[in-house]
């Protein structure tokens, strides 16, 4: 079973002397693979400590950008929507737990 990888991974594999087996996903497969990748990266972010947090957060952001792009949105669109939501409903800085 395979997984969605970053665009340059096959090139990196080739440079190590191996030959990757790849294929291009159709739209439906790509959408499912992006959501699976988001789950994978979120799990890695949850497990990260110290300096690893930044790298894992960057991976989550990359997947979010790809999901947004698949739906015709840019990262700036996502940032704008998040800002509007934070303005209207607040963020998570106050650590409020609703019981």
C-alpha cells in the first residue's frame, strides 16, 4: 500500500540510486489521499516535542494548502477565513474548556 508523498520525493529516491514506483492520482483518489495525509501529519504533530513541532506544523500546513487549493482557495483565503472566525468567535488563546 502506498501513500501520498511530496513532489520531489521520487527525484530524491532516484538520486539515492533506487527507482521509485509511482502513479498520478485521479481527483477522487487525491482528495482521499490528502485527508489521509492530514491525519498522518496531525498524528506526527501531536507526538512532536521541542523543535520537531515546527517541522510537523509545517507539514500540516502544506497538506492544508493542498486541500484548500483542490477547492479553489489559496493559503491567504484560509488565513482570511481564520481571521474572520477569530474576530467573530474568538481564537483559542484563552484556553477555555466548555464542560
